[in-house]
């Protein structure tokens, strides 16, 4: 088991286990949108089952920062992570993790669309049990919460940080022996490049079940748009390689990378309600490349220079891989459009 409970605007999901069980390791994952403000903003506030009469408060503070406070009758757990002021309008993912066996805690802030992570390590942290989320009943029942709070989820592991898979595991990818789904691929398989270049060997794959909300809310890319032979599901931050006369005329280059979230227009791409959970996977290649997913050109998992940071490497989904199979990718294969540029291009294509 990984996820224990999930609370969102429309309800509560419980994945089993004992609601009162205190797991030796675990995480509370929260996603929210924050508007620029000169005043402190409460992201969420909740009562805890243990310690007795304890409370948890997660706040965004002026000047760019997120502060987590767990206050009991005699002890206070406190952690603060500084944010870039200009990032306050983005979706933020806050992950609070505890490890009672290692007497350690961690608070991490991620900007999913920027692939940026900041981490603060602390001493002994306070566990949270599933009953605490169940008590909420729904986000609207919280005693205090930011209006743009998207979800809060509880798991029984220290949740991974960094690069996340973004293709539905049933997505067919073009290989040297035909199409294989992401779930079927093995290390050593050869993936065909979308631009006709040399095939690349699969170094590994990653897979993860995540809440189907916020930065993980599935986007359905619809055939025949984007060269698709069939519809596929991707996460909002999965990027597609787009070319054509509009790209050359507008941006002065042959092709650009566009996040799926910016292609949603009600026709070629739509938000897809598949349930409370989504199962994503992806492939790791020696070089960052555009690959064919049911005919569309999508980017492979971009890991950048993750292998140079041992701490973040261990904290990521790639931490279990043999380091020899973790590549170093200096830059993306094409220019990545900003949100405004991506929306402008999508509008031009529709017109």
C-alpha cells in the first residue's frame, strides 16, 4: 500500500488499512494555487489525533515562503521553506514527510511545471493518521483553508520528489518491433525517434500512482490532432513537440515544446475525469528526445543533471536505479514555450 487517504473538493477517498494506524514513515502531500498577496494565507488548518489536542497549520507568508507548524500541548514542530516571490501564482506541491525510525522529517516545495524543488530537512517529525483526513470529510469542511486548495493526500511512504512520470501506462510507444505500451517496455528495448533519428535504448522506466487532481489531472489528447492515431492520456506537464508554419513564423524556430495543460481547448485536448487516482509511467533514455506516442511527438522523461545531486537523486523515483543507467541531459531538445506563448500558439492553430 502507498496512498492511505485523499481529500478533495468533491469528496474523500479511503484506500484501506486502519484509520488510527501510525505508520513509521509517511507523507502528507498538498497541492494549491496561491495568488500574490501581502498578507499571510492559510493553505490548510486541521486537528490531529496524535499528539492529543495537536493541530497542523500550513501557511504562505509575505515575502515568499511556506511555513508548517504542528503544535501540541508541550511541543511545537516548525519548518519553513522560502519561495521565489514570482512563483506565488504557480501550482505548488507541498510534501511533508516523517520517518520515525530515522528520527527525521522533511518539508519539500515543488513547482511541477518548472521542475524546481526546494527541500528543508528537520529533526523528528510528527506522524499523521488517515483518520485526520477522514475527519475533514471534504475540503469545504476544513476550519480554515485557502480557496484554491486542490487536494490533500496521505501516504505511508516518504513520497518521491523530482521528475515524475506523465504518460498513462497504457500509452503505445513506437519501438523497433512495433508499438509497446509504457507498462510493457523493458530496459534494452529500442524506441524510435519521432523525427526519424537514430533509435534510443530504454535505460529504465518509472511508474507511479498519484491523485488525479492539480498537476496530475489527466489531459486527454484527441485523435487525429497532433498526429494521433488514437486518444492518449497524459499529465498536464507532459510536453509535446510541435512544428509547422505557425511555429516558424511566430517563434523563429522549426519546433517547440508545449505542455499539455496549455493545449486544452475543448476540442484537440480536454480535461479527462478518470477517477480519483491516475497511473502514470515514463521511459528514461540516454538522451532527451522526442518519441512517438500513438503518432504524436512527445518528450521522453527529462532528468537534467539530477545524477550530480546525490541527495535529490536518492529522493527521486530514479533513486532505486543503478547509477550507471541514469543519464545526464544538459538541455531540452527544443525551446520550451512559456504559458503565454503556448496559449497563443494553441489559439492560432484553432483559428
